[in-house]
C-alpha cells in the first residue's frame, strides 16, 4: 500500500470522527482552540491506537491465512465501508456538548472500531505499521479539530455526507485490494 493510498484510507477512516466532531461543534456553539485540540487528540489518538492493536492481533494469524488475506482485507473493508454508508443514511442524533473524559473516551472508541479491523487487514497486507498509524492519527487529528470548527459554523448538514464519503472510500480501497490480490491489477 503506497503513501497516496494510505492517505486516502486515513481520510476515509477519519470521517466517523469528523462527523462526531461536527456534531460536537454544533452542540458546543461557541468553541475555542481547546475544544478543537481535545477532539483532535482523543479521536486522532484512538484512530492511531486501534489499527496498531489490530495489526498486532492480525500478525499472530498471518502465516495461517496468507493465501486468502486479500479476501479477508476485502471483506473487512467492505463491511466497514458499508456500515459507514448505512450510518450516513440514518437520522442519528448529534452528540451532546460534553467534552469530559468519559464521553470523549466512549466516542473515541466508538469511532475507531473500524480502524481496529483495518489494522488486521494491515497485518495481512504487510503494511509498514508505524508510518501508517502515524499518518492515520495525524489526519484524524486534523479532520476532528476542523470538524469541531465546521460544526460550530455550519451545523449538522455535512455529517451524513462525511460518513457517506468515508464509506465509499473504504469500499473502493477494498475493491482495489481484492483486484491486486487476485492479480487483476
């Protein structure tokens, strides 16, 4: 997986956190740099941590299933992307204005579960994990901090579009991974 593909994947993964950050910004109303930093740190940190955990777990099983790893990566990314598209179509309510440790922890875990599965895919695809998780964390930090600001300015109208975009990106990467694995490209 090249740097451009990894960057696109990072953007796709960050869309859940971006959408929640937009809702945070909407519910907070007046925001400051601290709000943006808190959201960026929580979401970026967990989006970096979860693929690392998934990678470590996936590495334990790589030797057993190397011949079908492209199929596993395809299915995981397809399911994650499909879930994001399904969420984009739901009328989910925005989150509350609380930026305390408990609520941010729960939101960070909830928005990064898909990154855990991507980490498992990274193990099968032999991705260099340290640069990958650093890029994912940085991109998510920036997207989340920007999401808080955008939410405070524009409201909730972009939440579903962000989730839809992230889901489509992950599905396209899934198709490309499968095509490479079966030798089409």
